[in-house]
């Protein structure tokens, strides 16, 4: 009876995605199996998968080992030993199975190595060790080349990041860039990244990975805070600086100015510091804003479990809860309260906007001071390069200048963040109530909190009553 063998094929990179490399390997392996009078019953194909990277799982390789150990196949045919293993640990796993099943068949197209004999295993270990060294050497050369490209501000290739054209990653994709800018404005206006992520997922924005049902939070955050947006060149996630101490600019079109990008990064970082590890999710406009008129405890929104689409029942209510430390004696239907507060805030902000006029964009007042510090850093680096000062002197003077520069940059980012947030509040006064309620709930609450510090809900008494606006007391800032 002919031995039943599995054919294993693998190629590290398939940029075209046509799988021609693994197809050629399969043909050669099938020819070798025929010469040995073996029956090829299954092909295990890992296309565009590295065998050198430790964090990569080769699904078909793992399945082949499982089938070989279970006796579903009697051996393995591969094009070359390095197709099977480039890490010694993977080879040892394969050898362990051949120890358990000594009659298993093994063959490669390019060389004659028999894993069933001690000499063959020794030769295989030597070959894999050399293949591993070759991969290490190639990886080192590639990393050095990528660092050189990064230091020159050049792109390193690969798929285009979201925001740039797929056919030319140096050119901005207008539609994607518009989506990024709109999302950044939402961040500055108080909208959560999670809300943006959900909307992007529904609209197919952000280049989600194929097959994913939900975009990762960190993926959206990276898109909106990527230094590449401001034209900065990074290497392993860090902004590279040149010999003059200034960030290296890449050879592509930026989407943001430096100040716009810094403002968004500052807003994201500030929110993380304010509520570390806590959710910013809001379902109701006045959750945490409304307070009980009797005990002054914060009132939370509560969904009405009996509400159904099309029914006249209240969708949700604001209820003073004993569970949250309240008296439990005050509650109110949610929708009319929300609408009343939105109308009052809208009128107040429109009145303010009419007296203030158009917002005036101001420049950060310490820009000249920051430029002077950066000039000092450049002069120190140049002095060391021209041997006017020693490295020891440079390292004594440079850290203080760098700390001062970084503090000023952080202050500038906060200044422009506050300015953008003020502009967003100005825009709120010009929108209609319909536009207001179309905004994400975090943005609605940010607008309300700009005018109000709290909303007192007074008791309405017993029995069914018509909504009385006089029992809703806004506390203005």
C-alpha cells in the first residue's frame, strides 16, 4: 500500500497575492512523491507567512504536525528544509514526532535529508541553524535600510496608511483625510474615540482589517494621532530627529499642521489622565448633570423596560436612586427634560455669540521663546560636531534645554487645544436643535456643561401630571 504523505508549501512574501510561488513548490513536491510511489493526500499551504518571526503562527504547519502525530498522514514532502523550519525549535518539534513514529516518510526536493536517522537529523539541525542565521542577517540588513530611509525622510513602502492614496502613499486621499479631520474636530469637542470607532465601522472608514467585526480602539486612536499626519517621520513608533535636533519631515503630503496635530494629541492624553481606566460612555444627556431637588444627589438616566418603538410610553426617565445614595423620591420623564435644557442652552449660547462676534484666532504668545530654545539646541549640536565643545560639555548643557523645549511644546499643544475647543463651542450656538440632537451624546453634554453646572429636578407630587418646566431648574455657570 502506498504511503499517504502531506505536501507542505510556504513562501514568506507574496506581494502580488497570486500564490504562484507555493503553486510551483506543490508541483515539484507532487513529482517527487510520484517518484517515491507515495500518495499525496493533502497540501498544507502557508502562503505569505514567515517561518522566522517568533510571533507568527503558521496555521497549516500546526495542522500538519497534528495530522502527522495522529497518523492521518505517513510522512511529509517539502520543497526545501527551510520551507518547513527556520527556527530550531520548529525543527525539534518535527523531529520529536519522527521519534514517536520512526517509520514516517520525509523528503525534500532540493536535498536528501532523512529525519528518521541520527545523521539526517544532525544535518537537518545544521541546515536550519544556517537558515536561521541567514534570516537574522537579512533582518539586520532590512532594519538598517529602513532606519537609513527614515533618517532621510523617505517612505519605507508597504500598504498606504489610512489618509493617503493606495496607489501613491505620498499623496493625500481627500475622502479619508476629510474623515480624519472631522473625527479630530469631534475629539476636540469632547466626543469619545469609541463613538468615532463605531461610526467608522458602520461607514467602512479607517481601513478595518478584512474579516473584523469591530475595529480596535487603539487602531482608531493611532490613525487620529499618527505623527505622519503632521509630516513627521517615525521609526518603531518614535519621531526621528535630525542632527540639528529637529524632527525629520517625511517626503509626503501632510494632513494636519503641527499645531493641529499637537492639539489633538493633547486632548487624547488629557482625557486619559482625567479618567484613567474608566469609561466615558454616556447614554443620556443629563446623566451626572441632573440632581435631585430634595437630597441634591446626582440623578442617572434609566431605560424604561416597557417602552417599545411606536408606543407612547417614556423611553427613559431621570430617577433619584436609593442605590446611588439618593432619597428615591424624585423622577421625571427624560425626553421633555432634555428638550427643555437644550432649548435654554441654545438660546443662551446664541445670545452670547451675538455679543461676542466672530472668534479671533490667536497665536501662542511664547512661540518666539520656543524658537530661541530650539536655536540654542541646534547651536549646541553644531558646536559639538565642529569640535568647539566636547561631548561631555554637550551632555551637561543639552538635557536642560531639551526639557524646556518639551515643556514649551506641551504648553503650545494645550493652548491650541483650548482654542479649538472654544471654536467648537462658538459653532454650537449657530446650530439648530435638530442638529444638536444629531450630535454624539458626549458632544451634546459638552455643550450643555459649557453653560450649566447642574440641573435641579424638583418633585412634582403624586399622580399623573403634565410636564411643568418650572420644576426644572438650570444652574448657570
